[in-house]
C-alpha cells in the first residue's frame, strides 16, 4: 500500500509554504492576511498528521480569531485610497537580509542541538490529559510566566491606546 | 430491524457490502456516505426551518404567515429555493472578485464540518473524535473569516460595517461560550460528545449547570447572529450587512449556512445540557430531534420577542456580565466536584 501520510505531508507542506510566500509577496494586505489563514490551516493539518489533534484545534481556534482581528486592523489603519497597494515593498535589502539570515542561523542551530528521535511507543489515543498535566504540573511556572507576560502586554496596549493622562 | 436501529442498521449493511475492499476504501466510502447524510439533514432542516420561522413569527405577531402553496403553505420554502436558483448572479464591478466568490462557499464548509461530532442517536456519531466539543468550537470559530471575506469583498460600506461588527461580536462571544461549556466538560471528564451524552444517563447537566446553560444560550444566539444580537445583519440599519451585494445561489448559501449553524448550536446544547439522545420509549434519534426542535423553538421565540440591542451594550454585556459569570461558574463547579468527591469517596 502506498504511504498516504507521506503524500499528505508533502501536499500540506507545499500548501503551507506557498501560502506563506503569498502572505509576503502580495501587495494587497487583506489578501496577505487571508493567505495567512491558509498557512495556519496547513500547519494545523500537519499537527493532525502527527496525531496531535488537540494542538490542531487550538491552532485553528486561536489563529482564526487572530487573523480576523488582524484584517480589521489592516482595514482600519491603512488610510490609503486604494487598498490594492497597501502592502508595499521598500528597498531596505541589507537590514532585511541581516535579520532573516540571523533568524535562519538560529533555527538551524536550534534544530541541530536537538536530538530528534522517533518515540518507540505509539501516540496515546488522547493527549488532552497529558497536555493538561504538563501545563499544570511540570511546566506550571513557565505557563504562569507566559500568562503574566500576556497580561502585561495587554495592560500596556490599553495604556498606550488611552494616551497620557485621563481627561478628568 | 427495529425503529431504533434504522440508521445504524443501514450503516452496518453498507459496511458489510464493502467488506472485501481494503480498509482505506471503506473509511473513504463511509466518510462520503456520512457527508451525504449530513448534507441531506442540513438541506431538509433548513428548508423546513425557514417555513417554521415564518409561521412562528406570524403567529407571534397575530398574522397567518405563508398559507398559499401546498397544505398550510408547506411548499413555500421549496418555491423560494427554486426562485433563488433562477436569479441572476451579480458580481459588483468594484468587488474583490475572488474573495467575493469564495466567501459563500467557505462559510458552508465549517457549517457542514460541525456535524461530524454531533451524536444524532445511540451510536450515531459520524466521527467520534476524542476532542469532539473542542473540535466543534475550533471549526465554528472559522465562520468569522468567511463572513468578513464576504463583507470586505463586496466593497460596500454597509457590508464592511457589518463584517466589522461580526468580528467584534463573534470573537468576544466565543469566550463565554467556551467557558460555559468547560463546566460540563469538568463534570463529564471528557471532550468526547458520545461520552458526555453517556454521562448524563442519570441526571441532565442542565440541572447541575443551569447558569452555564443560560450563558451558553445567550452566547450561542450571538454566535449565530440571531436577534436580539443580529447586529451583523441589522436589516433596518445596515441592510443585511455582509450579504447586501449577494444574489441568487450565493445569497442562498449564506442563508443556508445560517440555518445550518442554528441547528448545530441547538444540537450541541442538547448534547451538552439536555441529555443528548437519552429518553424513554421513543427511539434515540427521535428523542434527539425532538429536543433539538425544542431548542430551536426557544431560539425563534427569543428572536421574535426581543428588540435588537446596541453594539456597545452588546460588547459591555459580554465583557462585564457574561465573562465574569462564566468564570465564577467554573470556580463553583470545580469546588463542587471536589466537595462531592470528599463526601462520596472520602478523599480529595
């Protein structure tokens, strides 16, 4: 029997990368945001192939809402007559190249340091309980720190949006 | 074959028919069959619900409603559907062409996918995922993007206003909706819809989680954009919002998915709070249908009773009332479960 999952993986990977390229290259910022949805859906598909259904559902739930809000902001903040030219190019090749290269190096180094081994046991039927145990047990402190960080970001955003001292 | 086992019997017969084929063929064929079954369920229900809605609204307003075509006007929806099929398909010149075309198709995909985890009867879940309820919420959340695409692609100020409201409303009401369901999940100890129904053999969760049920009902009304939370469409102010430029079949797809979503949130309410397919004497799938229609009737009753509320009231009601209440509900449920365990098992 042919290996369906390998075929599906390459299909999903191709869709994800093509959609990600479209996000960067398209000139209409709303189209870019919509292709971002496709990118996230492709990643969710790969999670399903890895039997991490819970993670796939989280991916869909969070990023669907996030992209919707992103589009709203794109429409609100782009005060251009024509939205067709809202995601413009500029000519800062040098800075962009340095940043991208640095990120690539970090990703490659990070990948190299990790010893990737295939787990001998089959994936458990339900990984929800395992994720919950990890979050509230072993990784409770990083989890809480991340939550506090998000809270700080949110309070900061509200403060910035209000701007200066209140009127009364 | 008993009345109870009609549908499971058909499925078993078809499986037997395919017995010789390789397993992936069987899986694929059964998937297609389930899809056809779900689509038939959606179309029949939507057709009948449009008629039901018009009749109920008519009686609530002391009118008669559709009564010309067929006995008691029963064929009115069929005539309307045929009329919609024959309408001219108009794409505005200023529209964002592909976004405009894809949006009505895209909104129908999650509306159909939601039915995969609904237990229609005893052993009648199309795909009994172990993250069932969570899958439902995740798929349902993508509806926002389709409505936003329709509203933005139309290149019309009322459509854009409607889709902006849609994002504000649906993204915020998703939060109390999810939190209200958490109480039930804590009691059942599972996200699998079949297990949640099975756990309600003795007592329905509406009795243990009355507050969660009310929060779910309010948030679900907002999620399916029905009055008094129909600000996304708001015929009198923004003329059907995102759907303003759509005609013919494209408009019908939006309409259809709206009714499909009404049925699926009612079905989820039945699954989570009203004991699913459980009930005496009658076959399980009939019990399920009866309960779903009771829920739908309450949704319609509310729609034709309350006036629309303002967008800022809508959002502050969500953040200042529903969200704290749903959080409190989770806390009380957690403490309650622990006390119950202490009393019955004698340990924490």
